[in-house]
C-alpha cells in the first residue's frame, strides 16, 4: 500500500501540473536540485521545487506549506533564495544553449501559510513573486480552461512591461481619432500578435494594481463554442475593445484628401511588451482562437484601441456594454459600481466604495484570516470558501464601523482615519486582528465554514455588528474617541470583553454552537447572531449592551419563559400519556372485583396515590371533571414508574450529570422537573427560569423524547 503524499508534495505536484498545462515543454523532475556556486565559491546543490522553461522564460519556484492554516516565518527561505538568485541564473544559462538569455521569474508558492507583513515586504524587495493558494487557484482554473494559451495571461501578470523580442517592429495601418476625450485607434490585427500582449482584468485575480477589477472569468464552454464557430468559417464583424497602457507610436500618412481634421491615417506600431493591451470587451472572441490550429491565428480581428485610459474608465465602459446582458451577474455589476465611486463626494457612494474596497483588500491579503475564504465567480470553490464579497460589503456598511450616511453627510466611524486610503488600511488591520482571534479560538470550526457556524456570511456580519456595539460601549465607559486610538490600542481596549465569546467558540459543544449560531438567514438572522454574541458578553459584563439590544434581550427572555412553560406542559402530558398507556397495555382495561379498571387497580400499588387523585377529582365541578388519571401529579407518576420498573426503566431511567454511577433508579430528574412545572402552573414575578433550568429542560426533552421514539410515542 502506498503512503499518502504529504501536503508539500501535493503542492509541488499542483504547481508542476500548472506549468505543464501552460505549455512549458521543459519541466524539472521530482526532488530536483541544481548545481550552483555559493557565496563562498563552493559547489553545492540547491533544491528547487519546480523549474519550468520555454523559449523565452524560466520559472524558478520554491514551495512551502503548513498542514493546517496558520502563521509561519519565511524570512530565512526568502533571504537564502535571494542570495542564490545570481548563481541559479548562471547555472540555468550554462545548462542550455550558449545564447539563451531567458527572462527568469523567481517565485515562492505557499499553501495554508498566513504571511506576515514583514515577509511580504522582504519578498517584494528581493523581487520574489508571491503566489498563494488564491493566485494558484485562479491560474489553475485559467490553465484548465485555455491550456497553453493561458500562458499569455500568466506571463502578463509576472513579466508586466518587459519586451517580447519577436513582436518588435510590428506595425499595422490604422485610423486615429477621439471618442469623448479619449484617443483611439481603429485597425486590423491577428490573434497571433494580440494574444501575446493582452491581459484580462479578472475579478477572480483581484490584483490591487488592476482595481477596479471588472472582467468575469473566461467560460470554457463559450471558448469551445466560439472555436467551433471560427473553424466552420465564422468571423466577427464587431470590434474588440482594448486599452493600450502606454502611448503608442503612430506614423502619420498624408491627409490631403481627408476632410475631417479629427481623423488621422497612419501606421500604428503595436506595443511589444507583456500586459500592454488590456481587454475591455471581447475576451471570449479573442481566446476563442486559443485552441485552434496555427493556420487560424493569422485571421483578421477588428480592433478599437484606446490609449492610456485609466482602469476606472475601462470598468465604466465594461458596465455600459454589459449591464443589460443576462450573462453578467448583477452582483458583479453592483460590486464594480461601488469600486467606481471611489473618491465620490456623495455620502452614500463614498460609503459603498469604502466597503467594497475594504472587502477586496482583505480578501486578497495573505496575512488575513479571510484570505482564500471568499467565493470567486467563475472558479470552482473549495468547501471552506463560503463567504461572498457582497455580503461582507453589506455587513461593513450596516455596522457603521467605517462610517454612516446621515442625512446625506458622511459621518466617520470608529475605524475611520484621516483619508479614505488610510481608513482601508486601519480597518484591514483591526479586522484582521479581531477575526484572527476568532479563528485561533477554534481553528477547526473556522475552517469548517458553514458546518462550523462561525466563518459564514451571517456569522461575519453578526461579529461586525457586535464589534460596533462593543466599541461604542468602551467609548462611553472610558470617555474616549476611538478614532484617536491606534489599532493596537483600540483592540487592547476591547480584548477583555472578547473572552466570553472566545471561550464559547473554543469550548462550546457543537449542539450549543449550532443552537446559537446555526440557521441564521436574512437581516433578522444576522441581528439574532449579533445578539447572541452580545448576550455572551452581557452575562459576564452586565453593564454591556446597547439600549436596543437590552430591549430585545428582555423580549427574548419573555419568549424563552413562554417556550419553557409550553415545554413543561407538553412533557407533563407526555409523561401521563406514556404511563397510563403502558399500564393499560400490561394490565388491561377490564373491571376488577373492586369495580375499578385493572390498569388503575393493579398498576397503581400505593393506595394513597389513588385516594389523593380521587379527592382532587371530586373537587372539580361535574362539568369540568375528568377521569381519575388526569389528577395524578408528576411525583405520583414517579412512584408508579418505580413500582413497575420492568415496564418503564427503558423510558424513564435518565441519569443526570450530577448523579453518581451505580444507582438502580435514575428518577431524580422527575423531582427537579416537578419543581419547574410549578413555575409554569403558578407564574410569579419573583420566580422564573434560571439558565440552568432551561438547559435542564433541553436535556430532558432530548433524552425523554428520543426514548419515546423507540416505542412510537414521540409525536
């Protein structure tokens, strides 16, 4: 039997397969090592997780992982990797043809590692590209959809702005003009040339430099459909819409016969750099050629290209073109519109933009517990990717943590800073601190997502509402302005109050967690989730809680009393029904010599129980008077059960946690239940249900009713 592969091996396999799908023909073998000369001029072998080579590039990747998600210092690996870059590059060049001068991409791929900000900074300074499970998931999906053609998107991301030698000097006849205030070129080119310089700004990648990200993930079925259309002689009479990120060289031709001075004719020099042409509209039409034979790559594509248009305007155009189409999810448009309002002076638009920017920032932050936890449109998600950007945005907005729109005026919230950019950074750090504590309280439950009832949409939103109330509380109690505190100081102020929440998440039974946090839907469910969190804090800190929460808590208490009263009535009736039914079943209903029914005369052995029941019966008027068994009480039933133990032991023998082992009869629960029954029978403002009473009722309901199911009497 083969041993299961380690997570590290599986990660290396996944990266190797990614480059194989992207069309890299030369790939390293398992446990690959490259011979280099170290800083002391000694010949050593350096282990490389994956090395991939094509005609122009080499990717050198090291992979690092943890079995379960958590923090891990990568400082040593990063510095060692950086120190060996020159030696590795020299070894690569010597290993291949003499004139091979590749572009080398230095990469560290991680899984389940929460990056520290210091390590992120080190990697950036050393020009080592970080690929977490977030980017790996995206490129994996892209490669599965497009195969080798996906390499263009990959290289665009990692070699942005670098020259593509084979495209140097390509020029096409073009028309230059303006649309609105934007310069544009209209020309015809080929998929062969355009694919290499193109980039699609997918929401799934969510790269900070590309915000607002607006494109949907490429659909594999549409790519195939378009490919078949082209193979059958189909063509596209409509323009692809793109944006050149740099100013283009345009050689003017004579315009003597041109009556329109705004239109110029000439030769357009196509850019020859990776990621120099951003696709605004037409990604499927372009990538439809990606699976076709070489002869199709020289067909004509009609293009309108803008020049140096900012990303926000690109996104505006995308929305204008696509918002009427059914194929674009409404949530994508809504999320994008929020991003497009960045910097707006309108209070409502500003709030939406802040919330959206924070959600996207925190979802792409490898140091965050929310990293890799949001569903990605167009990418098959993992089981723990249960959160959605729109719900997170909604939670931030409704909590008021960033601020609120009050009569068309933006009022900054406790996580606000002097500028909107600083607000995002402050809020990111604070929420990362808080939710890291929640994650660490019970990592397993956090990773379970929906089945753990913590890292869910209503859960995260409920925590945000609770945080807003908690910060208001410390502002009132300590007479401080939360905005004047730095992130660490503000978090320290609330930390003491978080202990009851952390303890419950750490030690609570699954049934208790589900009872408090499970099946919360809609806005009412979010508020209920938040109230349950606040109640945990309120139990330890009685002065905590907003006025609205305390009102709801009182109403909830009244509701719990009504439910408990109803439970005691139903359990009492069920005890009576079961005992009488079983006595009738054992002793029958025929008359005995005494004139009483057999189940009454023979099943109830203590005369006092029968005489007391008779006396209570006679006290009722004839109109209300029922059969004698209706006048038995809980303690009577306890004695009857004990006297007929062979009949009732499997149903009534319920051991409470406080009782010792080894007893013959576990019937003390009936005494305690009888005490609670009196509360329901004789309501009083001075006698109510304690928390342990309610827990006891829940325990008895579960134990007693589960036993009744075995005799088909649970209904």
